[in-house]
C-alpha cells in the first residue's frame, strides 16, 4: 500500500527515490489537539452575528485566513462580503472565545512519533499558519529537545499561507532540502493541498470529523487515522524509504 503510494509519487514527479531527510509537521490538529476549540470558537462567534458555520464546516476551512472564512459565510448568507470592521470584530470575538476555552493538549501519539523521527536521524520541522508569539516556547515545553527555532515556518515567515505551497517551499529552503527529501504531515484538506502543491509526499492524519476521502481528494499520498497509529507504524513506514 505505502510502496504503491511512493511509486506513484515518484512516477508523477520523475524522481528515482525519496531520500528522506526531514519531516515537516503542521501544528494545529497534528501536534496539538486544538481543532475542537477552533471549530467551537468559529461556530459560536458566527452565531453571535446571526451567521451559521457548523463545527464540521470549520474543519473544511482550517488553514484559511480568518477574513477569508468570514467572507465565505457572509457571501453565502448575506450575499455580500463582510466589511473590514465586521471582519475585525468577528475575528476578535472568535479569538476571545478560543482563548476562553481550556488550552489544547498535546495530540496523543505526537511526541512518540517525533522522538522516533529524531532517533532515525531525520529533522523534524514545524510548518504552521499560526502566529502565536509563544509558539516556540509552547512547542519546547510540550516536545522537549525536538525542534529548532531556525527550522520553523510560522505566520511571520510567509505572505500567502496555506493552501498556497509557499510555507512548505519555505521549509525546504530553510532546511536546505529538496522536495523529494521530505514528507509533509497534515490533518486539514487545505494543508494537504499546500503540501501536494509543493511537490512533497504528503501524509494525511485524519484527526478530525471529516471523511477520509476529503483528504485523499486533495491529493494526500497516504493516510493514517491518528497520530498514535502513525507512531505505532513508524518503523515499517520508514523502512519503505530506505
Ligand atoms: Ca492543521
């Protein structure tokens, strides 16, 4: 199954092999179990402005900018884009609700997987659209001795963000590696789209409520149902790259 996925990737991109050197991890929904809170915050915030965004739909938009998400709902329901002030206000409300919820825990299986990746001599990198100022400190507290500050891509590094391939292309640049020397680990449809568009073998980890096909339809090369499953199967997974 994985062998076929790798062969099909190699054929599509005209590579002889994947010479694995780095694993590029998305953060929300992959390293932290934070998507439930984002989905709840979006749903509740929109409700306060008489607009409807279901929790499940929030997962579909994961990775989009706040303004873009708000406009999609506004156009659908009010046949017009939201004004600058509305966007600011709604996004502020969403952030306040999010911050009032209990802090998201480490995703089960994530640290176990990261330790194995590192033990194999591979470089773990974080590629996130998040712009939290305490991001590195939080990563280091939850995943000691895994990440390096200079090998992270955050909201501060990019202009477009996912689903544009830019963040992943920047990660390759920062790591000094080529597209066939890395894999991407993503939980969201738009994140998968970004990894695939960057020409990198993209592993979807379906940690949310969306059906698997939504991630596979975006071009995910392989899929696990949880980070725990990925961690438990890491050894046999990595063998296929040698
Ligand atoms: Ca994510």
